[in-house]
C-alpha cells in the first residue's frame, strides 16, 4: 500500500496528525488519571467532535452507545465494567468503519470488525513517516532537526564527561542536575504517556485504515442445504421430550399442583435455572441451523416445528425466570442473579425476533442478537445495579430474614443510600464507617468527580456531624 498516493492531500495529513496528537493528549489528561470518572465522557465527547470535523459524519451514530458506555464512569461508582468498557468501545470504534448491515448474511461482519480493529496497527508509523519523510531539497525541518540532534548527542555526552574529569565544581554541578532530573521522572507517568501515545495512534490508525481504502475480507455466506426428512425427524424427537417437560412446568411450577415423590416445592423451584438457560441457547442455535437450510423451499412443516421449539423455549425461559425470582425471594439479590434476570428478559426479546426470522429470514438475525446484547450491556452500565442488590439485602436484614449484610457492604458507592439505612445498628457502625471511607476515597482532581461517590460523601459527612 502506497501511503503517498492514498494521503496525497497535504491538508488530510495535517488533520489526521493533529487528531492523533490531540487524542493522545486528551487520553492522558482525561482518561488515565487514577479513578477518572468525569474525564471519560468528556474524552468521548471530544472524540465525537474531532471525528465530526474530520468529516466522518455518516457513521457517528455509533457514538450513541459509546457515549452511554462512557457515562457509566461518571454516574456509577462501580468498577465492575471499566475494563470491559474499554474493550467494547474499541470494538464499536472498529465497527464504525466495518460496514455492518442488517442485510448481510452470517457472522462475517464480526470477523470484519475484528479485522478492522487489528488493521489500525498497520498505520502506527504513518505520522513519523510524514514528519521525517523526504521531499525536494533538503527535506522538512523536523528531519533536519533530528539529524542535528543525532550528531550532537554523543558529542555532548563525551564533552561533559571530559570536562567533569577536569573540574570538580563542574562535575558536582552536573551530577546535581542529573540527580534532580531523574528524581522528577516517574516510571508510572512515563508508562501512562507511552500508553496515551499508543491510544492516539490507534484511533488515528482506525480512521486512516478506512480513508486509505484498506480492504476487508469479503465473507460470502454459502447456500446451505439439508435433508428435510432428517431435520423433521430430529425436531419431532426433541420436541416430544420438550413437550413433556413444558407440561410439567405448567402443572407443577406455574399452577402450583401438589408435587410427587415427596419433593419440597421450594427446593423444586429454586434449582435448574442455569441448566434451562443453557438449553435455551442450544435451542436457538438449532432453530437457526434448520432455518438457514430451508433456502426458500416450501417447508411449512419444518418452519412450524421451529416455531413450536421457539414457543417451548419461551416456556423454559419463563420457568428459569420464575425459579430465579423465587430464589432471590428467599436469599436476596446478588449481582449475578440480577444479571441473569436481565439476560432472560433480553433473551425473550431475542426469541421473538427468532420467531419472525423463521418465517421471514430477510435480515441478519446475528446482527440483531449482537445489537440486543449491546443494548443490555449499555443498560447495565446506566442502571445502579448495586443499589437494587443492596436494597434487597438490607430489606431482608431489617425484616429479620437475614442474619448479616456482609455482601451488601462489599458493593460500590451506588449502594450508599441503602447502606445508610443500617446506620444506628451498633453491631454494624464500624463496618458502615469503613464502607463509606472506601467509597469516598478520591484523588480530589476534577477528572475523578463521580456522582455516586459525591452522594456517598455527602451522606458520610452527615453521619460525622
């Protein structure tokens, strides 16, 4: 690839170089300070403005989820999603330049996103080449300055060593200067600086990869065929078992009929949700496998079987959801239980989409699944999960249904409002004080201002008055 031809416009080189430099500086200043909160959405907004000025306006709707994910750092005190946010935002940046479409087929778009994400590294060296690249005459100023420094550096080192040997005052003064310089250098700051430069170059590389026309692998979905008789026999066999299982759920779980075999209703309802969750995923995969092999053929019976499996899977999801709510009712919410309940709701929406896809496979259902997953992830970052979890735990403790609330006291500052309800319990005062001290520990820099931690700090000050 000849970058000189691709980036022939001088103005484009300057704009992209400035974008790389400003991205690196703002990343160091806004994102990397320890406990950065407010700085993260400001950085995302700055990137949005920069890409708008670069002319990337048709793809900026991808910034809707990016901005919402960035808000998580500002409104929530939980550190649970910080590392995952970094990965998801990177993939969203790559997806912005990958041409994701609902009309595509298969999972090729996922490979293109990953390919675009890695293609950025091919353009890391471009700013340096542009800075020192030759032209007519003696070359640009930067290249000449670097040459001069390269020749001068060894001479200065040797000369300083010789003069230090000749004069003790000069030697001691030089030593003091060097010690002062090295004492001010911090390894952590140097590391953050290098990481910021890498981040700026990565964002620059993504834009350059797209503007250069860097080709992505074309993934063509092959026409798949299958023996309908074999598929129908398989589905009929599986559905026979699922029908019996669904009947058991409707009778004993939802209708509350008397359980056989001396089973306890509570123990019966509180087990099996993770197994049912896994089977529901397998069922969706079976439905897609069969639907992709119909290829427009008249296969009404097979589609009916797929639709029936979809309905049975919905019963399984309802059973799993109900079992989980019963479990939470007896033992309280935890983060994992909250996540599972939310996932089941979004999976139910995915099943509705799958039902439509069975009869009208005119869109890429995998893209829809990914979008649903992204919506769920974004929603988890905006909802104060720890507050709802702590509320469940504290309610049960105050009602005498729990003997301790140690799990709630490990949560983030999002739970501060619920933890404050425990204030006055002498057995918990020390633990509550430690909780608020941990949740309000900040560096004091404006980049680290966080709404959740600020509310917790106000509550903590109220306790100490």
